[in-house]
């Protein structure tokens, strides 16, 4: 409490101024799991392998730059893992930019595109033969899908807003956003105006979330700052060189909250909910029950401004308690350039902790949940301070890459200020940085695995949106990285299946679409309890696999799974075999009373 109080005081001042192992079991693991010994990540030289080209992904991001250094060209764009056709494998959606500047044509582009730039949808034609060999092949189905994304693309959310069992898309833009309804036949229809979710501001990260417990997904939209060609001006950095302006040069914009009317339309409740009372340059958003009261709260990562923790008051209103709860700014009382964000239980105590990616001259920040929805900056004690200096982190997630039961960390990096060394060497667009991978050492510290991560961290690009999910359905997490003015890259996990695992997807009674943001407890005999939350939100501008993969290390004993549903119902599924995917439907499990 002392450290929390001192942090609070520092933050207030600033704001005012501006394992126990599994029982011995001689039974070998199935051949599909691999080596019976636990992997030693430190000696592996290829934790991930890039398969972009052979998988059929040919997307390249276009940022529309013409030499004027317009602010939007720096920020995009998002990526998506989702199963739009309900065939059991993950498809991909990639958000595209467009031309910037008045009276310009594609010929004026600094890096002209090969064809008209547009968002792209790729269908996963995944196959598994009789010998267990998998083949991943993505087919570009954008044209036949009917998706016509017309804006300067930024972020994207996935969710079944009309409860028909199919996931829909909401795309944010610099300019009017778009809602694409899944027609259940491989096509989508733009229903933005009919639904009432135009939101014409500069939208960034966004999330579908049921904030009022009515079983219908509402929509939260982060907005960044005002920007227009008429107000654009050059900005100069400490070296005297001209560069991109930052968020301080523009006026921040308040976010929007839309409540689902259950008839295909939404109501904008930003003002009456309290969300519109605070304006901030929002770049990242995630939705969790941080204070464990059974209602979903909303955390917003703001760029060079205090972050927001919107506590759900259970009556349609929200209160920003980030300052009071210790997660508005860092331990030194300083606001930071927050971009990518994620929340998960990284220390095994059952509550959701926070990670935020920041600017190169700042550290990334770990906020540990103290158990009651209050937070403490423990970046240094977890060993993530010094390694993150010099990197600008966007896409991010806590995820268990080696399935040892502890959530690791990936940061997708790319600069926002021109890198002097790259400028001197003649680099055309000098913003490249390497990505980073950190291994969780039993919930106490993180070990930098960047040098042994394989192709995942070997390239030096301008990484932005990043998605996480099991694209080949083998029980471990793969990664999709979007690069500004570069190709999207798909990386397959090579080591996760050396350990045991469980895959879990939740569904409601009414719909076969995934249910997210519920708490899941996983128990095995003589093993630490594991807590997970299925989510599609988080990272940066992106959406993730709605399934949860739970790493079980070398323990192959059956598991008991307890689900804490949004409506307060608690259900248990006992004696579940490992190394498989499970679909758990609400009201199909054993009801649990007085659950903790």
C-alpha cells in the first residue's frame, strides 16, 4: 500500500503540473506432442518460422505518403485472426491505408502500390492429411467477399453483433468507420449507416464488448486526435531535423461507446455513460473485469497522456479510476506514449495484470494487479525496463509460446521518429526496429529470448498491428505481424507442442459464435491453478483468436475447467483430456454454487 500510495501521489503531482511439477508419470506423451522432455528455449535457435510466402499471403501495407509527413501515415495498420466462415480454422483480415493529401494521385506516392490499395480478406484452406501433415494455404477472397473498405484504414474489431453465430467486422479509419455484417455465405454487407456507428473521428483500436450483461455485444471505439490537411504543419525534433508531429501537436478526441439495441442498430451513449467526459489520444483498448465485481471494465492506453480505466458502475455509466487505482501513469508519476496493450494473469494469482508498449525513450510498463483492481508499476522487478529502452512497441500480447503454463510476452516494434543511424546509411524510410520476445520465468521475471526466437525477431521493419492465434490448429500460438509500408508476416510456432495443452472456446446458448471476456479456471492434480480470459481485443489496432490455449507443461493429467459467465452463472467441466480443443456451451456444464 505504501508503494501504491506514493505512486498515486507522484502521478497526481505530475497531472497537476501538466512449479510444483506434475506427479511422476512414466506414460509417454502422444507422438503428436513431440519430445517428452520439456523444451529449453535458450538453446533453440528457431522458436518461430516465417511461412508468409508459402502460405499465400501477399499483402503489403500502403501508407499513402507523398513526402509531406502527414500524421496518419505513421500509425497503421491492424491485423485480424478470426474464423469468418465457421469451418474451424483461422482466416485473416488485413487493414490497408490509402492515398493522403489534397489533389494527389497514386503516381504521387513515395512508394507507389502495385494495384489499388484496399483491405484484404484471406480464407484459410487448412488441410490435415491421414499422416498428420498440415498444409496452410490462404486464398485471397476479398473480391467475392463484397468488402469495400473505403477509408484510410487503422484498426479492426471482430464479434457477432447480431447473434447469428457468425463473426462480423468493425473497421476504424482516419475518417468514417465501417461495420461489415457477415452474411453467413462468405460475403459481407456494409451496414454502418443502418446500424448507426459511423463515428467520423480518427478511430484507432476498437472492441466489441457486452457492457450491460444483456447478451448482445456493444462497441467501444478509441479515437486519437484531430488532424486535417488544413492544419498540418512541419514539426522539428531535438536534432533540428523535420519529422512527424506527435499527439501533443493536435487536440485529443473523446472515445465513443455504442450500446446494442438488439435489432441491428446501436445507440451512441458516449455522453450519458461518462465516456465522453474525458478526451485522450487513445491508441489501445481492452475489456476485462479488473475489480472482480462481475462487470466488464474498459482500459484505454493513451499516447502521451494519462491512461484511463473506466470502471463499470453497473447502471450504464462508467467512472475513470485509473489515477486512483495506480495505472494512469508510471511509477515516476509520468505519463507515457502508450500504444499496444494487453491484460492477463502473468503471476498466477488469478487477476489480470497489464502491459503497455511505449516510445523508444521510455520503458514498456508492467502494472501488476494487487488483487482488488488496484495496480502497481513493477516493470523493473520483472526485468522489462532496460531491455525495452530504445524500442517503440505497438503490437503486444501476453501469450504462452512454449506452453509451460506461464504467459510470455511479444512486442512488435517500429519507430515514430526517424532513426539517425538509418538516415545516415541512406535508408529510405528510417523507422525500422527489431521485434522482441520475452519468456516468463514462473511469474517472477522475464528473460529476453529475442536472439533465439528465429525469424520472428530477425527482421528489422516498422511493425504495428499484431494478432495472436493458432492458425494451424496444433495447440500453440502463432503470430501475424503487420508492417507499415511493408508486408504482413505470418510466423508459425515451432516449440509449443513439445508440452501439453488445452484449447477452449466458449459459446452461449443462443449463438455458436465465440464468447469472450469470461474468466476460466483450469485445475490439474498437484498443479498450480491457471486463470485465463478468452479475448479478441488488445494488442494494437488488431483482433485475436477468440480461443484460449492453456499450456500445461509436462503434465498430461485430465483437467477440471470452471467458467465464470457474464451473467453470474458458474459451470464446471470435469475430467477433460488434454491435447485437444473443447467447445464449452453455456448451461451445458455442471452448475457450481458459491464458487470463488
